[in-house]
C-alpha cells in the first residue's frame, strides 16, 4: 500500500533487478572468458617452449650420431694401425731372435 502511494511500480523494480542480474552475469562471463584466454596464451607459450626444446634435442641427437660415426671410423682406423703395428713388432721380434741366435753361435 505504501508503495502504491509513492507511485512505485513493482514491475519496474523487477525489470531493473533482472537487468542488474544480467549485467552481473555478463561481467562474470567476461571475467571467465578473459581467464580462459590467459590460460590459452600460457598453454601456447608452453607448447612453443616444448617445441623448441624438442627441436634442440633432435639437433643434439643428430650431432651425437655424427660424432658416433666419426668415432667409429676413427676407432676402425686405429684398430687397423694397431694390427699393422703388432704384425710389424712381431716380425721385428722374430728378426731380433734370429739375429741373437746367429750372433750367439
């Protein structure tokens, strides 16, 4: 009754409160969207960092494979030289033994 005397329309109050709720919901939705966008940007940055890390690791693996091949070639070369040196030393040892044998007679 007091509201009727003051010329206050209850429907206008309902509409205003509904509008306030809608605005509040829109603000909450906007905040949530901005949080999700921030998370999305962070995830993109993390993915890019992981891609860079993977690329660096792949480069390192390629370098290690090349180094391994070089080391294998070097080792094979050294093994060949060692085998030749052993044969040479065996021949020199036999010659020395023969020389010592004939000198002692």
